[in-house]
C-alpha cells in the first residue's frame, strides 16, 4: 500500500465517521419520536409505534456495520502506515 492509497483510506474513515454521527442522531430521534407518539396516544400501541421501532432496529444495525467498517479501516491504515515508516 502506498501513500495515495493511505490517503484514500483516510478519506473513507472520515466519511464513515460523519455517516456514523448522522445515523446516531437518526437513531436517537427514532427512539424519542415513538415514545412521544405513545404518550400522545394515551399509552396505546399502534402500527406507527411498531414501524418506527423496527426502523430503529434497522438503524442500529446500520450503525453497527458503519462502526465495524470504520474500526477495520482505522486498523488497516495504522498497520500500513507503520509498515511504510519502517521501510
């Protein structure tokens, strides 16, 4: 891996970090909104509450995948940048 590839990898890491923050904000909203709706409906479950809860689960799964890829790319970047320094 050369310097150009390391720079591309660093840009991927930055993009994934931004995407990760966005997904966490969306996940927090997907937690707050259904409970607010649940409170407004008089504590009764409905299809909206169930749908938003399922979307929240999918959002957390996407956040997990993004975080996993970010950590992988960070470790890969660290490994190859150390190899380039040694050479």
